C-alpha cells in the first residue's frame, strides 16, 4: 500500500465538528464534510474553509465526495463519521428493504467500501449495540436471515461486511471522562484498519486518579477563566420553585420530605434513580452527559450555584470546543448542535490511536495491561461482544433445529 503523506480524512455526518476538531488536533486533515443539517453546515463554514456537501448522505455519491475534496481514492487516509443509529423499518418486507438501502449506517458502509481507505472510524451511541437488523436485501442471499430481529445484529452485520472488505475491527464503549473530557459521556467507537487490529486506547484519567495518575477533569477546571454568562435558558418556574432548596451537587433526593410529592408527582413512584430531577451540577465532578436541552424536567442540567441552566459557552467548554468556535442558529439550535457533538477530546484520542498504530508507536499488549474499565457496561468490546453474539446465534440455531 502506498504511503499517504497527508492524512486526508473524509468526514460524514460532521455536525458541529466535535469529532473532527479532535482528529485535527491529533494531526489529521479534514478534507471534506458531508452534513445535511443546514445550521451545522453554517457552523462549519463560519469556522473553517473545509468544503461542505450540504445534503443527505443517501443522495451523495462517493464521486461527488472525492470531487469536492479534490482528491482521488488513493489520497484518502481515513473515512470517519457518526451516523445516527436509525432503527430499520418493520412495516412490511418491501418497505423494510427500501429502508435498509436508505439507512444512513448502510450508506456509511457504502462510502467506506467505495473509497477503500486504509482506516476508518465509526462513532455511535450505546444503543447501536442492541439495535436489530430488521431486513436484508436479496443480494445478500440467506447469509443474514437468521440474525434478523436479534438485538445487536446491526453491529454483527457491519462487522461481517467490513471484514469482507479486508478490515480488522476493534471497538468498545468509551467513557469520555477516562480520557480527560469533563463529562461522563459514553460513546461507541469502531476502529477499522487494513493493517491489522488496532489495540484499544487505555484510559488516561480515572475517578480517583490512583491508577492512571490523573483524576477526572471537573467542572471547575473546565470553566476556568469564564466570565459572567448571558446565553442560557431560563429554568421554568415550576422547577425553580423547588430548585431553590437544592445545593451544589444535589438533586430531588435532597428536597425537604414535605415537598417531595408535590415536586415529583407520579414520578416519585417510578423505579430507577431519577437522578436528573432538580439536579444541580457539582464543580468538583465532571458533567453528566450533555443533552440537546439543559432544562428537561427529568434531566436538568442546572448551574452548580446560580439559578439558571448551563450556558452555551459552558456547554461548549464541557464538549471541549475552542472558545472562539461560533455556532450558528437560535439558542435552542446551539444547545442541540453542541449536545449532539462528540467531545473533541474523545476525537483526539481516536485520531491519535489511529496515527500511533499507523506509525508503529503503540503497545500491542496495552489492553491486557489496562486496569480501568472502558465502560460501566460489560460485553461492549469486540473481543467480548462478537463471541457473545456468535454464541447467542448458535443457541438460536440449535433451538430452531430442536423445534423441528
């Protein structure tokens, strides 16, 4: 394989470019962006000179991507992107097959196949690990018929198809806080390589810092140097009424007992932790996962000490965007763009992992030496998930045989 001197990257589903900014910090070059949200496209154009294709990926050919980047296939080092984890249609076979071909994850696969780069990164939410494949077009024959409707079969399908294209895959659900991001946010990252399996990156931070030498980055550190804030959402009066009783780091469980029923209503009887109700964040801890709005009733992201939501600039600091990064749109659009982004610090780790592997600067045994769990969930890594899925598939086949 010819050496690619400039690490050119095709970015799909770019959003506000959280992932891409991290990749660029690691030493990669974003050569073209494909994004259908017009405001996100405006954000990209406002802050960069990267050529943008403003369209639905299902309507964008690989030829258009390469022409826009002014590059040939051999010039591309990597394809990256976080396609939304759409469910495949269940409304009849014909619709299901149409939905399959129009599914954005399948179109991500299409672009990777047609460009055939040495590396790719596919980023996604935890839900992809349980998403079922609901339909398979006839061109695949009977290969995947017995995994249809099985939880997790989308990942297994991608694994099999990408292996056919000559890629070795490694993946896991990564806690961003373990990599210096001031936010406990878990994202699925799949690394693909034509040059052998890439060992997963070891955490650099931990809650106590005892093992890694570095503690999780907290909000006080993240907000350092910020002045008074004016871009935030007003907390609704129905929440303010009770939030006045909540101190930094507290939530609904710290309300006076006589106010609990009035404050929580029927939610008081629900199972689960309900930790997001009447929640004030703590300066001494990372943020919980940022959402597309900070003032949702059950997932409140209130400032630690002020009677307001987190601000736009605080959101951006938590996602590690540069202070001069300008987001386009109204305030709700800004929260949505930032909340949907990948933390740039996690993008940096992903990019550095690829480049270190490409340049031979890595420890092939680092996964065995890892002392910090990648995630609080079990069975999320390729070396756990794939064998477990194959075992479930085998059991399903045996049960079907025994039925007959």
